[in-house]
């Protein structure tokens, strides 16, 4: 079969993809007091008398793997109850939306760092479970699913000490989340075919010439001999004066 270039060729294609039925950005603020016992075993008490320069931070982790959640990571949700239809008038048109209620089971890690005496330390708590309920109206008919992704996070920790011992921590979370209702669809479109790019070829560098000492060699003459014979005054090497 003769090979033909696909440049500029178009074909009607069917592609499986996700359709976004609705999309909103939500902000959730959570403040929770967590007792020291829920943080797990901490070999060094952050409130101990020998601890100084204490700093605390917190971050979200995947409840299953324990890995830190990056921005745009999907947050698992548990949808609660049945979706309820409600009709709204939007720009003069009747639109039926669905009330969707779900909860986001999150896991928060608190990290303590500082000095005990003169020795640096870093301690990490056990995952702390925090549930955030949400309820909102979306275009989310039957057959769609809810996808929540982390778009921004602000997490702070306040340490509560009594008589040199950790009693609890106050965790304050500010979470921005992208909430979408999605469904798998097959779409039809006419498109150009793509072609592979050229392979990058690493070029050999030009050989480098080591730096020379033209004042010393070859100089203006030939081995100290001028055009009419040896120079009357031979060259001498002068060392810098170490006392200067």
C-alpha cells in the first residue's frame, strides 16, 4: 500500500470524553479543635520546656494513600440522599436544577518542627479526619456524577499548651474547590490528523581551544632571538613581593 501524507486531511471522528453539565467554585471554611490524643504518638512534646523555635503547618492528604493532595487533585465525595429538582427563572427562561448534597471526607496532617535543646526535630501527626458537608443547586440530571477538585488551600494551626504539655490544636482550613457535574459522552467532530514532531538531535559541540599565553609564548620574537640576534636583555620572571 502506498503511504500518503495526512497533512491537511480531515475526517469525521467519534471521540469518548466527559461533558461538563455545570461548574461552580465553592469556598469552605472549617475550624476544628483536635485533642492531643487524636494526633498520635509524638516522641517530643511540642510544648515541652526544652522546645524552642516551634513552627506548625498542616496540609491535606489522600485518605487512602496518605499522599499529600496537590492542587487540582480530585477530592472523593459521598453523595447524600436523592437529588431534588427545583425550577428557577434564569434570564427569563425556566431552568430545572438539582439540589445536590454531599460530604467531603478529608484527612489533615499537622507537622511540628523546631529545636529541642540544640537538636532540630520534625514530627508529623496521624491523619485527622474532617468532614465538610455541602449542598447546592447544579445542572446535575440523573446519569451525571459530581467531581470535586482542590483549587486552593489555606491551612493554619494554633497550639494549645497547659503546664508544659500539649493539650490540643486548633486547625483552620480555607478550601477553594472546583465542583462539576459530569457525564461520559461520545461526540462527533471533524478534525485534522496530527503528525509527529521532528526528533530533537543533539549537536556535537565545537572543540574548545584552551586559553593561551601569547605574552609569554610565542611572544614577539623566536625563543628570545630578535631579527638580528639574541635580545640584549633576557626576560626575567618576577615574583610578587609578599611584603607588599
